[in-house]
């Protein structure tokens, strides 16, 4: 259908950069040209498209559904603009402590935290002198890389291994930590207490990076 650019709901979504939709009253749904306008906003806070809903099953029309669609549209917007965003990150990568792909994922996750209150976490493991008596650094880091989930990312920063757990809050990271410690004990025959560990929830990029730098020292 042809987009009505003068539609009040469309303009509100464009100006406020957020999903706009009518109330959940059935009569309200029948009296609007569009019942929802959901912008696709990438991690740079730029609108790259819109999803406009004219009809939807009344049973599925609720705040939770709109939130879910907004999150999916955010991921879709990042997919569309990933190449140009990575180019911008590469241009300043010399001042960042992680590689461009890792920093790109951080941009997305901090954006999701800010926009939708979706939690993510870092799991930090420190390679220390005590551990070096039992296992070399390369073998330990490779072991960790082999036992993370497909969606997780891992970076080395000095003697620190930084595991990024997308969309996993503190309790989920504790479960991940317990599983890793169990594997360290069984497969490496090492007491997990020998491995310094820290859980850090994504809060503010600059604050979190400063904490990681201090912990790695």
C-alpha cells in the first residue's frame, strides 16, 4: 500500500524514534489507518526503515508483542547497516581495546540495554602465575573458546579472557560460570579456584571498559 507520510502515528514514530501504536481497545483498532508503526533503528540510533501494521489478530495485539517486534526490527536494522557501521569502527579501532567485530557486538548490546532494558554480561577469566604452573596460556584460552556457546564471543586482553554473553543477565552468567568451572575441574584437572573470575553486567561502555582494564592489570 502507499505510505501516508502525513499520518500522525507515522510522524510520531519518526520524531520520537520509538514504536507507536493505538490502545488495545477493539473499537480503537477499527478507527485508525494504521494500528502500529515500528521503526527499525540500528545501533547508531539511525532509522533505516519502518514496519507498518494495518491489521492484526486482536488476541495478538498487546504491548509485549509490540516490544518483541521492536527488538526484532532493531536486529534487522543492524543487519542492513552492519558493513558501514564496521567501517566506522575500523576507522577508530586503534583507540579501542577489542577488535572491530567484538566492538560492533558491544554497540548493539549496549543499545539494546539502553532502549529495551535487555541485559547482557561479560565473564572475565584471568590467567595468573599460579595457573601457569599447570597449563600454558594458549591452551587455556583455546579450551575456553571451545566451550562457549555459538552466540557468545570471546576476546583476549593481555592475561584476561573476556567472554561476552549476549542477552544473558547475572543469574544466567552464574549458571555459565558453574558449567565452565565444572569443565575446568573435569577436563583440565584443575581446581577452578585457581582461575580468577569476575562477572560484569553491561551498564555503561566507558565504565565497564575501565573496570576490565583495571582487572586485567
